[in-house]
């Protein structure tokens, strides 16, 4: 239950969460304020929290809004409330912090969402694996392919590529769930079980290369920007242990406010558009939770 205690305190999950500067505009183009961000994350919490469960969260903060500066944050910041669950993990091989201890916060409840939103956390990024109770890194529980449109292409081309990928994954008995990114492209998720992170990463790489070779006029797997012109990049790299992807239902920090929005396959067609927070909340009322399963059991 969420209850406004005062102008500076919200009670949620039995905790008093301090909030400040609620009228600060974080998305100038739409006038979306910090209070609006908090309200969105509280409203979407029933379906967002399962996506965040047991995944270390990398946050992107915009203290003065999306048109001002931003900074990435992995460690729990100074002043983190005692009731926020944190866990120290060794930074993953291949990350910029490799070998260092990172004290990640985990988002277990609405109170933590409010606390993060008050810090102007707009984007929450998570890996394709969960952490165990003693701080271990579990196996991959989902595979993700990020479809990024190159110059001269857009969502229509991403939608066409998404169907190609889904049909190929179906041959390997993988069910695919589309999410428009809230930015430019589409993410495709497929739950996987009993796969090491390395195996999932290798599988995604080989899949992208196979499809790029077969559909070389439409798809590319090479990250080089010069090779992406007029094609859709299948970014397979986010299956690496050190990489993260925007969490389904999380906000995106763009001039035009967007959400990483789960979609039906019927929608993945010409004329596809990115969605904003109000649209996503209305869809939740109409369609229920159509997000990718929050992971396969390993």
C-alpha cells in the first residue's frame, strides 16, 4: 500500500520514503515531472517488479532532466536507506569494473522504486541472469536480441527483422516476446533454461551471424556503423555476463518520453510506434501483463 504522509514523505511497504522537488520537470518536451515519474513507477510496479526480481540494477540518473547531464550508477549511493536490499558482487569479466566489488541495490518492492525515482533514476538496466542469495551469478534465464535500426531504417524494418528472428528461434523451440525499446528499436526476449551465460552468448552471436548471412540486404551482425546503413543490426552482445538491457516497463530518457513496452506479435507490423507511459498503463488495464516471462527456471 502507498500512502502520502506529507509533502516530503510517502509511506510504502511499511517504510517512510523521503521525496523532494516533486514539481521538477524531468522531461521538458512533455512537462513530465518527478512526481509523474514516481506515479508511473508506483502504478506499473505489479508488472515491473517481477522483471527486476533478483537482478542487479544499473541505473541512469538525470538530476536536472533528460536535456541536462546524466550519470550511470552501479553501486548503491551514499545515504541508501537501510531497508533497501543490497548485495556485493564481483564485477563481471569484461566490464569496466572487472575484479572490483560492486554493491548493487536490488529492487524488491514499491518503496525501493519510489526511492530510485526520487533520485531521478529514469532508466533501469538489468542483465540476462539473476543473483543467488549468497551473491553468486546464476545461469542465463533469458536470451535477448536487440534490433537497432541503422541509418535509413526504422521501426518498420525492425518489425520485419523481428519476425525473421522469431521464426528462426522457433526452430530451436524458443518462444520469443517482443518489446519496443522506447527509443529506436525492438528487443526480442526468449526464456532459456539450464544454459551457461557463455553458451547463451555464443548461441546469440552465431544466430545473428547466420541470419545476417542469409538476409544480407536487410540484417547485419557487425557493430561497425558503416556496415549498418540501410540495415537492422542484430545486437547479440547483451547476453554477455557484463552487459545489461533496459528492463521491460522501465522509462527511457529521451526528448520524447518512452517506455520499454511489451507488445503483441500482431502489433509488430508496418506502422508500429513507440509507446509512452500513459499508453502503457492503459494497455495494462486492457491487455494485462504481456511482458516476456521474467525468466526461465534454472
